[in-house]
């Protein structure tokens, strides 16, 4: 029955939230009660509540289903392969055209001396290792940020020579695998590895979208920028140096101006990586909640709805949330909200809508040069 949302006494709102096991439902509940977009679940406090389980079930059902009585979706999820004659679902597909203004800061190449490029914003790019690869079909549309997942020594002055040696080995490996367009080492040196007009093997099975387009298999459409670092869990501070942040800011500024890249299409690998074999997001979780968007001059894109969830019906599992930070949960909640709103508008269950969207994904990926659903790693060569 529709009606106003009941007011909840805040003195017990958090304990009640701590009894909700699903992080998405939990975050939606906190936002509903507090009216606060900054509210985030605190996983460590889930066990402290002493409220009846029945009360939690009622709250979760109300929030997750949006007050609408719907059929249980669990069994409907299995009908993805057998559903017959599903209605056409409109999902915009990328055309290679950028629909957002370029950054206002003009950046241009000042000079090239040997293998070192100097740019007007202070960026310096080492091109000594640049290689060619398969040509991309159109100009790049965005950037995917990665970590190299390399084993690193401590960043100390007495380790300088060893750090340089380790970085050189890493760069040679990335060059051999054609894994990224750019790598920024711990000293803040930016190396162009794969030429921007060519593809790099960095994203594998992946999905992203803006207001007008949806991309699947981002190797051909997105540039890859990787930092010499290792993935940190959740909200842990990233292990990157101030020099890396500065170089990254200058590099992103240059690439955005040069190719007219929209800010919302500059995202992390964790936001775009998917596993089509089980239709789950977060196949890779580098930068899953702790990327320094604001520090490099970008908006906090973790708040954007995950396109794979909203547009292709992908789901998630507890392992994904164990690796991600609270900032990224908001993107999942936003995508789930949109998915449920569309299901309500069409008067079908969320499970039925997911099944239809997943069929659309399969149709789109079959038409592109991306890995088959049972080969999630074929096109992605992660650097370890």
C-alpha cells in the first residue's frame, strides 16, 4: 500500500541497519531514514544490533521492493537462457562520438627532445618504450584507471636504484603484453607504452555508459592509464606517491583536452569489469573505492550508476563488497534503483527485466570483438 515513509527514531536506526546483511539494501535504508547521501554501511557493526529479525525483514522488503508487491525473483534468475520471445529492450550502443565538452584548460605539446615530450601544463612523457598495436576503430572515448599489481619494495631513498630496476622490468613486461597506454612509476615518471591510436589489452570483459551510449569490451574505446601500485582493499588509502598523483593529474588533463574526453567516462577498472559467465560485476577490483578522483581534478565518479547493473542486468555477490569501499556502493545502489524503477514502469519483476537485459548484452557482445562469456580473461592481460 502506498503512503508516506514512516519516521524512524534515529536512536535505533543504526542498530536496525546493522541487521541488514545486503550492503546495497543497508545503504538504501540509511539514506531513506536519514535523508543523507553520505550515510554508508558500517560492516564492522552488523553484529551489535539486538532488534527482532522480523522487523529487519519488513524494513528490507519495503526498501528493496520499493513498497511494491512483486513476485520473488530468485527462481526467475535461472530463466535467462530459456526465456522465449522477450520484448526488445533499448540500450544505447556506442558510436565513438563524444557528447561532452572538452576541459577548458588548453594543453599542447611544447617540444620533443629525443624520447621526452614536454607539454604546456608541465607534463613530461617518456616515449622510449612506445610500441604499436592493432589500430582502434575510432578516437578514444574515456580512460580506465588501473594498478599494475606489481611487487614493490619500500619507497626509501636508499632503495632508489632498486626501485628504478623494478620499474624497468615492469615497463618491459607491459610493453611486451601491450597492456596499457600509460604507466606512471613511483617516481612520477609517465611512460607511453601503447600509442593512443592503437588498442591496449587492459579491460577484457567490461561495460560502461554515459547519457547516450553504452560500451562493451572497452579495449577499443578507452585509454588505459596504470599506476605502479597494488590494489588495496575497500577504503584503505592507496599506496601511491605524491609524485604519481601530480603526474596523473597532468596526464589526465592532457588526455582529456587532446581527445575531448568527458569527465564521467574517466573511471576505474573495478567500475567497469564484469564476468559474463555468472553475470556479476567486479571481476577485477583494482581501484574499488579508493581512487583519488578529486585530487586529480575529476568528480567522484564512484557515485555514477554502474552501467553493467543498470543496462545489462548484472548482479553482485558478497565477495565484491568485501573488496570495495563504501564510495563505490553508492554507484551500485543508484544502478539498482534505476533498474527497479524501470521494472516498475513496465510492470514486470526485476528478475524478468534482468533476464531481458542479459540477453541484450549477449547480443551486443556477439557483434563485437570481445571474449565469449565462458572466456572472461581472454582479452585481459593483467600485469602482475
